[in-house]
C-alpha cells in the first residue's frame, strides 16, 4: 500500500472505540433511544418544513472523518454505506476540503453560457484515462448534476440516435433490465421496472421494454430494429449486487450492433473504482464495451455531479441546443471531481480496493458459514452483498445500535459499500459487529 494512502487510512481510524468494543464484546452501545436530547428538538422542527419521503432513524449526524460518522451526541459509527457508495474517499477528506475552499473563493458558478478551465480538464482526464483502460474509445463528455440526470441525458441521446440512423419513425424503443435501478425522474424511472417505484406515477414514458438480467435467450426477440438504446448496470446495486455475466453482455453488444442500437452502461454505483477497476465493465473481456457510460456517485466524493461519457459515433450526432443544464459542469464541481477522480484512478489505489474488498468478502463468508438464513455472499471489490432467505431489514437497526452503518438492497440483501479507503483494521471491526448481529438475527428468527 502506498505510504501516503496508508497514512491517510491510519489517521481515519485513530481508535476512540469504547473499551467493550476493543475487546470484541459488542453490546448495544448506540441505542437509537439514547440519542442526545437535542436530536429530538432538531427533528421536531425539521418535520414541520421538510417533505418526508424517507424512512429515517431518529438520529442526527453532525460530522464525519474517514470511515466514521458522529451523531449529535458525538457517538461514533463505522460507515459501511458511504452515503450510498458516494464517499469513496471517506468523510471530511482534507484534499477535497482544500479544493472546495480554494475554488469557492474564486468562482462557483457561471452557467454554461461561458467557459471555465476545469470542465475541459475534467473531461480530458475522463476520456483519456478510459481510453487507456481498454477498448472503449471514449470521445466526449456531457457534465450533469447527478446520476439520474446522467441517465436522462443518455436516454435522450439514444432517442436522437434512433431518429438519425433510420428513416423510420418507430426507432425509439429503450430496453432495460428487470431488477435494475436507473433513477426516479420520469425517463430513468421508466427504465426502473419496480412496481414500488413506478405505480404512483403511471403512465410513464412510452416505448420502454424490459428483459431479464443475464437472460441471453430473451435478447433477440426484445431488442429489434425499433430499439434505439439498451441501458443496464454491469453490476446491479439497488437490485441486490448482481454482476452481469460475460455471455449476456457479449450478446447484448452483438445485438445492439446488428440492429443499430446504442449500448448504455449505467456505472453510477458500480463505477469509478468501486469494483477494484476504474470501470466495472473492465472486469469483462475487452470486446464488451458501451457506446455510452453514465457516472455520478463517487465522482466528487459527495459534491453533486454526474457525467455522460460517449464514443464518437454518439458525440457527432448531438448538436448545440439539444441538451443542457444550468448547474451541471460548474467550476466548483468540476475542480473537486478532477481532484477526486485523479486519486481514485491511480493503480495503487485500485489495488487497495481489490485487496480490502477480497479481505472483507472472505470475512463475510467465514462469519456466515453455517447460517441457514444466509443464501449467498457476492460482489466485486467494495460493492458486496449478503443475501438472506428472509427480509434482513432488522439487521440495519441491530448494526446501527452497535455502531455500524449498513444498508439493504432488493432481493433480501444487505449491501456493503464502504469508503474505498477502508483499512483492514476497519474491515475487521465491521466484520466483528456483523458476526454478532447476524447471530442475533438468526436467534430472532429461531433457526
């Protein structure tokens, strides 16, 4: 491990763990009911003004450092969620803070009516570093504000593509995969075939079809001359940490070429180092490449930004005035993203993700061995999932009240997406807590 990376990790995990935690006797040390009294005042006031669309615990987090979060009462939590795979460099990263402060004192926003230095620099490093990784000949970048915006733009580009490559009016269909998640605005929601998300907002955008993930046999009938684009995650995140298989992706690439459709890889959660590769599709053979790749979550370590990376055949079809954004590609967002991306893409950083990811995955297999409630342990790098035979939602509270933040995904899966700077010591700390809560969960289910 590089010396500077090791130093930053050691700094992030300076031990302030209570004595009972150090000895491995994990008890309920962070009970929600014992939150600092001011927490309730803050939540009561906020509830009068904030539209509540989230089921959140009665906690208020005030600050974080490295892989740890601290609540209103200064209780420390090991964070295995990283803001849903966003805080790749952890909380309160000093370099990110420095860049934010410096750039915010110079220029925050000017709109896309004018140029600034950092947009071009960020686009250049995204394009050139992607070209260096393999066969995806990236050409241009569109900068947005979020993953959903990136996917919306990609879908628009696919629709424009369909109108230009044929004289027929019916080449507008989009194909996505069951169990996938692409966002909550109308286009991306239409490509997210989950009744829980879609039903309240019907009717959705027309012309969207769905196929089963990793079902190669469904491809030919579903992707036709009417298809302008196919969008999928190379590793499904919200769906439960399922990786695509080689045969499926290769068949998709072949079929898209046959019918003249664009292949869109949504790497908003699984890209930018999360799997131990710069891009998740690099885990597959070099003939499996997208025409468009969308990214967001870790790109600026929590500062809102998204991007659409595309090859030349797509870029040459998009003209002035056909897409836009007010805030996307701001000087502040681009400069932070440039700093973050340049650090994550270093070979030694990615090697660390692979090493710690392998250690954590093996540890999960050890602590779940023989547990009849555990169906599978899967994932790549530091996007890992533990699938249960029953709904594991209670595990979130069990872990949180012992000082560990975890989240769930579909298909009865506990999702582990910690900061990519996670150290082995921090991984082991998390495994020790998980071992206890998995056992307690087993006892609660009387098996």
